[in-house]
C-alpha cells in the first residue's frame, strides 16, 4: 500500500462515509439500491460516489446484522428490493452520528495543519505532550 497515493485514502474514507450516508438515507425513508446510491452521492455533494460493488455488499451485511430489512416490490414488471432501517439500524445511525460529530473537529484541525502544496506546515498537528502532575 502506498500511503502517499490519494486513491488509498479515498478508498478508506469512501467506504466509511458510504456506510454512514447509507444509514442516513434510509433514516429519511425506505429506498432501493439505485436510490441509495444517488442519495449517498447527493448527501455528500459527490465527495463519496459509491459503486454498486460497495452498496450491495453493505446492504447484505446490514441485513444480516439486523440493521435493515428489505422487501421486494414490483415496478413495471421488474422486482427490486426496498430497504428500510430497523430500530437497531436507527440506533446504529445515531451512534455513528455521535462518533462522527466527535471526530470531525479533530480531523478538521489536523487537516488544516497538514503540509500545503508548497510543503509549509502552519503549525504542528499535535501540541506538546502534557505530563500528569505528581500527586
């Protein structure tokens, strides 16, 4: 793995964000796979454009865990699965939202302290380590 390659970090972040935005989209209302894909892309203004290869395995995993349930519906002679959150899925979405809310300020602060294109860092990403005072 090349940690200097944007694609490496993009894949990691897309997987995590896609799962979070999938829960958020289903919290709004039940949706089928194509709608989920579009809702996720719209929910993050295109920064996370998940593929079918990410969406459908995630749906299967969330179904197996009891976080979502899917029902078949027929539209124009075609069958598709419409997914909705279970109470456990609503709880998972709330948990994910709390964790993301706690992480985002720290991620933003650290991103702002990263080297710029010119190689200049505005300040250290982490402050000095504070020693615990002797009791």
